[in-house]
C-alpha cells in the first residue's frame, strides 16, 4: 500500500471537491480546466491519478461513456 504524501492528498482532495461541486459528469480534462481556471497548480496527469485513486477508494464512480470516460462522486 502506497503512503500518500500531504501534497498528493491535498490535490486529490481538491479534485474531489471540484467534482462534488459540479452538477454534470465531467471528464478528467474538464476537471483539470476548471481547477486551472481557479488558479490551482495541477497537471492533467495529476487529475487522472487523483481520479484513479478516488475510484479505488470508492469515492468516485467511473462512467465509461463515449468518447471520453466521465466521473461522478459516489454518495453513501
């Protein structure tokens, strides 16, 4: 099990907050662009990694819709 450092966790949490605040099912690129518009220093690769980690934790659902995979926060 990989131990996540504080910076990785912070970026992952910002991705999750942005996703939860949206009313649509955004792609990773749409999340990336929204975060960049808000002044976040984050790369597209980091957004993808964060979404994969969140999906593994069961916090994000992956919606395999054409032409791009979309993401949705899960509600428990």
